[in-house]
C-alpha cells in the first residue's frame, strides 16, 4: 500500500510518464494515476548476442566445460529461479513430452539461481528426470550469450515479466522461442511467425514436439523474422522514442 501510494504521488506530479509496456501501463492506471502514459519499450544493445565465428567457438568451449551432451537438442531456461517464473510448469510440461519421446534426444538446462531452485531440483528427482534436466547454477553475465548460442529452443512459462528481455535476447541469438502466452508478450512475439506460444502443461508438450520437428527452412525463416522484429527494441529506437516524448 505504501509503495503504491508513493508511486502514485510521484507520477501524478510528473510532466511525463514512461511505461515499458502496455501491461505496466494498465497497472499504473489501476493504482489511480490519471495522467497520460507513454509506452516506450526499454532499449537494449543486442550486438553481444550475435553469432560470430569467434563467439561460436567460445560457445562450444562452454558446452564442454559444463559437460552438456553433444548429441542432444538443448532446451534452455535462463533467469532467476523463483516461484513467479513458473519453471515448474516447464518441468511438468517437459516430463509429459518425454513420456512419448526418446529421452536421449533432448536435455533441459537451467541457467541461473534463486530461492526456488532446491524445490525444483526435488521435483526433478520425484519425476526421475535427473538425466534430462540439469541445473547449472549462476553464471557470469559475460557467459550468458554463449548459452543462448548452444541451445536449440528457449522455453519460458513466466507471466510476471514487464517486458520480456530474455525472450528478445534469445531472438537476437537466432534461437527459437517457446513461451507461455501472456498479454505482455503481444508485440514482442508474433505467434508462429517470430516464436511460439503455449497455453498450459499439456499444450507445452504438443508445441515442443511441433517446434523441434520443423524443417530447417521453416526454422530459419522464423529465426530471421524474430531477428528482424527486435529492431523495435534497439537502443536507437528507444533513443528516438524518448526524444519524441
């Protein structure tokens, strides 16, 4: 209550208000802010996520260092491991997927740490999926782009994001994106064109099967569409929008 009232007082005294997304704008309105709100997505420098030959060599070294299997397709979950990220949805959905697919074909890796890690590791043990789901823990921020590069699909079930930075990082890394639908991701991901949405645990299994079995030309087209779409979230676009505000 105190934070909401303080925020409201600050914003109602401001000349201009900038929100990073429609979802955040709706929240700001819901706490009683009556002023006009500009929506300007935060600008990011995506250049460090581009695949160069040098970067790719480093990525392969990282893959060996963390003992990630060479012959498996890699599903990547990256971020703070906390309850609001809904990583349990991914684990249950992946468990369903493995019931009807070869367990030697894929592996799910978690990059990051947080308060929910222990309970998720226990869940993995209960499901007897220790050979398919691996927690790598916290890594240096400079290494994050390499984990995108070695992966095949970025998966995420969070519906608590204000903008979806990791989704855009994955798209900048030419990585296929499979995430749970959330209004906040409308405009970031165009379903079946720049990435894919799933609705629930059962749908995750079906969509993962679909994404992994796309032919290479279809995958390349989606990756290119995704890469082109993130220009709207570049630092240059952000700069121009802020100047306009």
